[in-house]
C-alpha cells in the first residue's frame, strides 16, 4: 500500500489533509527499537522537519498503527536494541567426511540472532552437547562484540536440565556462563514457538541461504565447513531488506552494537564437572591422570572442575587443590604440601623401589626393574610397583618371590599375573619353582640407570 492509498483510506473526504507530509514509518519503526525512544519524540522530530505540513500527534499515532497492521505479523513484536539474543540449532545437519577412514559425522548448525536488528551468527558444531553449545555462545558474543541483556534459548538438553513452563531449571554450566557474561537466561516456553519467532525465522533463512547452497559441497573438516559458512553468512547479513531500509548489518551497527554490554576481560572457559573418591595415595583420577589433594582427605569424595588449562578440586564446596591440566595418561601431578610428613621426608624413587624389591628377592627386584624400564617415565610405574610390593604383606616375602620367578619365566611380569599365581597357589608348586640364582636379562637395569 502506498502512502497516498493509506491517506485515502484513513482520511477520505478530508481535503485539508491532502497536503500533509506522510511520516517515514519504516524509519520510525527502527528508531522505536532504541532503548528509551518514544513516539512523541519521533513525532516532535517529524513535526520540526515537516512544519505546517505535519500531522498532529494523535493522527501520527493512528497512521503508524495502520502502517503496522499492513506489515507481516512477525513484525508486530517490539524488540529493544541490545536486549535479546535468540539461540537454537537448525534441524538439518551437514556431513563431514574423514578423508582417511571415510567416516561420516553430521555437523550441527548453531544459530544466534539479535532481536532488534536480526543480525545473525552461524557456526557448525561437532554435536549438540553442552560444551559445543556453550562455546558456540562464547564465539557468538565475540562475533557480536558484546553481550545482550537476555539469552532466549530453546529447551534443548544442553541448556535446560528440566523444562517447565513457569520454572525451568538451567544446567549448572549454563548458569555459570550467564554469570560470567553478566546476562540472564529465559528459556522459551515448551511448545511455544511464538516465544522465539526471531530465531525460528533466522533458522529458516539460514537453511535457505546457507545450508542449501552448501548441499553439493564436500567437507573433510569442521574448520573447512565453518570457513564456507562464514563467507555465506557475511552475504546474508549484508543482504538488503525487502520492506525496510538497510540490512541486518547496518541495523546492527545502528541499533544493537551500541546497546550491547561489554565483553568481560577474560573469555569463559568450559569446565567438565566430575566427582571422584580420593585414593589411599591421596590422589584422584581424571582422564587417566592422578592429581593430589591434601592427604587428610583420603577416602573423601571430591568435585573435579576440569578446564582447558586448570584442574580445580573441591571438597564440600571449598577449593582444596589446583593443578595445571596434564595431558599425560598414567602420570601423577603431586604437590609436596599434600603429602604426609613421612612421605615428604622420603619420596619414592626408582632406587628406593629397587631396594625394597631386593629385600624380598632377586626375582621381585627384576619385576620392579622391568616395570620401571617399560614406562616412558619411571614415575608412571610407581603405583604399579607399590601395588606389587604390597602383596608381600598379605602373602609373605617367600611366596611373592616365587610368584615373581614364575611370572618372569612366563615372560608376563605383570601385577595381575603375579596376583593370580598367588591366589591360585601356583607359586607353591615345587616342580615349577625356578633356580634361586639372580635373574638377569637384557631388560633388567641397575639402579645406576635411574641416576
């Protein structure tokens, strides 16, 4: 409907209004998205520009209301600049093919849209699990250059642990992300698409203008897929609107960007939360690596927060230890202050373990030396050797020595094999008892090797 048609519809027979200047309602509609903007201020600016040809305030409001009715229903929602960010995953996925194995994995498409400008961020994620969901938020905030007042996600499992129309329960890590960025999360009500029409529309646009354009492409890595998405995303955000002046990017720079809250000094770091029991050696295991806690906590349950760089250990909500995250599986990270006083005075070493083994017998010493030699670092074998030598308390030195002799003859000097020999009493078979002379072969090294 043109301006003249709208005037004719509303003011038929009122010749005195024929010379009036019609307000720029698309521009007014955009300006009303600014926080604090009012119709009366827009009318005053319009009146100053149009002079005697301006409509009165009540007529201005009526005309604007009629203009709104002529627009799409989705435009009736009023979104304040910088207030809301709508987030969801697209339904369709994109295959990523491993060129070496031929394995096909489906990449999931994350979409985030600002309410006032429709400025959109898109990225491909490995899955829809919590870490992918949260880190996609982080990259979206960095793409937008700021943080909105509210996050409006759907009720997916990565965001909401219990969906409810009135009191949804957020996942703990999602709450931590919101606190870190000083924003709030208001999940859309279940089965209420009108709560998040922005992202519903954005998902449809992304599917049409990005995913469909990539349907014939073959991607071997997630990084390559995201590079292709970023190029098409730029085109999407700079595509002119049909009914309004400008594009998503121009509206973002005009409306949302100035209203977004600043990013915090430090980037959010995703943490994996686990619970573990402290072993008798005052260590807890995470990702096959042992981290120490104060020895008084032996037998207690510890909450583990594992980030990309740090491992934080909590007991009943109190931080009791913090370690750099280690990538070495089977290793130990130990702080001296966590050790009992007796352990601080005499820490384990290859020499000490070999000496203990020698006190039981030459075969036992040979088994200890075998374990120390067959690990990249001798420290990795400490727990195994301690477990082996502790068998002497239950079965006695003589039986342990016999079992070690047989394990060496079998070329299987492993603790579990030795334990099986002891529990099955095979160490007592005289005809299988080897000679008592010291066991020497190329795999056994002396204590000098570990200096």
